[in-house]
C-alpha cells in the first residue's frame, strides 16, 4: 500500500518462538492508549493518505484489547499465543475497514473483527467442527460452556435430561445436538497445571493466565460502547415485529428468568410447538434486521464467520 510519510515504522511486537507471553504482554503495555481526537486524526490519515505509520499506531494501541479478548477463548485448549496472533490479524483488518466519520470508536468496531478472527481460527482448529457444522452447532460450540456454568453443570460429565432440555430451549437447538456436542467437547478439557512451554522448561502454568476479574479501562469502555450499539440496533429491530412476536421474544430471551413454552402457550391459548415456531421466526426476523442495519452502518464484519449471538 502507498504511504504518505517518510517516518520509519515501528516494529510490531510478536510472541517469541519460546511462547513467552509475559514478555509479550509487557511489550504491548508500552503502547499508550489513544485519546478520541488522536484516534480520529490517525484514522483519517490512514484512510485518506494511506499513512502506514498511522495505521500501525492504531493497531498497536489496541493490542491489549486483543490479548484480553483472546484470553476469554483459552478454554478451547488452543495455545493462547495462537489466539492472540489471530486476534491481531482481526485487529489489522478492523483498522483497514474502519471509517472514523461514522462516529464510533475503533475499539467498538474492532471487537467484532477480533472475535470473528479468533472464532474462525478455533473452528478451523477443532477436529469436531472439521466434519462440517450447522449454524446451530456453531451456536452450541461457543455457548455450551457458558450455559453449563450458569446451571452449575460444568463438572458433571453427561448432562441430566432436564439440563439438556434447558440448554436446547435456550439455544433453539435439538436435545440430540446438545448431547452430541457435550460429548464431543468433553474430551478436550485440559488441566490448569499443564506447563505453558511444551518442553516443560517454562515456569508458567495455564492457571497463571486465568483472567483478571478487574476490568481495564480500555476493555470497559469498548464493551460499554459495543453493548450500547447492539442494544440500540436491537430495539430498532424490535419495532418490526408484531405485538405477539415481541411479547414471546421478550419473555423467552430478555426476561430473567425466561418464561417456559408452556407458560406462553397458556397465555396465548396455543400449543407449545406453536410458541416455539413463533419464537424462532421472530428471532430470525430480528437477527436479520439487526444484521442488515449493522452492515449498513458498517458495525459488523461482512463475513458471518462465527455468527455471534445478538440475544441470549
């Protein structure tokens, strides 16, 4: 790409071959966060003049955000260094596509690309998805652990029938898909005491990289921006549903705790299956409306790589 500056470009930090994550994290902390005006001017310089140094600053100032997001995917048993590397590629792509005139901060936009890049890498790497997965299986793959944690079923091996039913209803998949995915993922759990270094000479273990509960400023801001953008998109999309669809979707997806199919069947004097059909149809309409608007605003990656859930 053409560059409009003669300034030498700084070196992009990379994880060393020995997988020393501590050294890498120390390196990326040296890059300062950008003020909104700084970020805007750098993004304009890159967009309008192809200033590679400006793009480099935009990427490096968000490397801590990439590392933070990547740590959230370490439960899939893949090297954290690889997850971070893939996330960095997503960050670079976000900078390439970012349009500062839209009024959003780069972190808000980049989070979608970072997550998409990491999730795509996980899907390519896990043997269980290489045989070909449906959208429902992808949803299960990325949400099963979370829901099992919510119902305290992480360490119970095979799921109980009522747990299978709960998860199937929550994700709109079949009970057979839930049981199959649970069995396929169970064999990939790894001990937190496994050394980070493959040759065993390293001093760190996986448990040393458990996520810090305290939220850093950059991630907190980005998550708040992302939540606000998604919430606004969803509320606008809800207006396209009729009253019954809105009621069922809110009761099933937004209420805490959600109403059961049986509760809503009694309310509307129809069968449980009819309620389920309305819910599925309403969710598909809502999801399409949100995606269409998000793509119009260029808030989402154009590739639906890992189908990040907008609800639930």
